[in-house]
C-alpha cells in the first residue's frame, strides 16, 4: 500500500517548497556522535544512514523510493556556512556515478506512516475487490484499489518532512537534517556506502554503515 501526496496537495507542495520554514533536526553534540564523520576544511561533517526510514522530528516515516541520510555540520563558534543538499551525493556499492541528493518534495509522494491503518471499511473493500468470497463472484486479476489516505495525514507527513530536511542557505552552525537519494532497492543488498560532500567547506568522503 502506497501513501501518496496527490490531488489537492499538488499546489501545497509547491508552496511548502518555497516557504523558508525548514528548521532541520537538532544537531548532536559533535560530528563524532554520528555513525561516520570527516573533516572538510575547518568544518566537521557527521552522517548516519537510515535506509528507507525517514526519521523526522515528529516520528519515523518510510519510503520505498528513496534512502535517507541524517547529516550534521559543525564549525568553530559563530561559524557560518552556505548549505545545500546539492553538495552531497551517495555512492552505493562502489558505483562509478554516485546518486545526487534529491529534493525532499520528490519523496513526498512515496511517504508512508507505518503506524497508520486504513479504516475497517477500506480494508474490507480492498479484500472484496480481490474476489475472496466463494459466492460466485469473479476474482479480479489486477491489484486491489489503492486505499485512500486522509488528506490531513498526507499534509502532516509532508510538513514533518519539510521541517526535518537539512536547512539551506547561509546558516550559523551547527545545523542538521535529512538528505534524500532515489534508490528503490532493498537495503540488505547494499554492501558499501559513501556520502560525498563537495561544497564551500571543501571536500569530504564519509564511509557509512549500510
């Protein structure tokens, strides 16, 4: 079952993407508190791979279309740095071309809330469409109809993600947030991971744990 941002949310997505309301996640004490860390010039970067889980400040969501890295950027007291998700890429299994970071807006369509369950009426309707009864009904050879997710839940998920992505622009450090990379495969097939930073601070490569 896929939870998508559709219909009336299409216009809202554009508005959220343009709204400077991104807060990011609370940075950890230092870059060393992340799964991996490295130096880029006079700055430190920490990162942790969370797979298809999207750890927002309001709880964990998931997506089958993207994998996520939580990143934290640190500097000396009163340091500032121009941040952009485009400065990061992710190399999976040693592939020559790393995956570029994608806008969180693209990931919204595939978001799921693992704690949400469709109403009993929706579940029954889905099972009926699959022809589960023996009363002479014709079984459907196609997939069951998609379950309709309440627009309020879709909006809440989108807002939670928007508030948890890495803030962009000229920012006082430390800053932390989520990065998204399009990857539909299962994480158990990942043998090696490298987060690559190339930006105003310099360059750095962080070896992550799958």
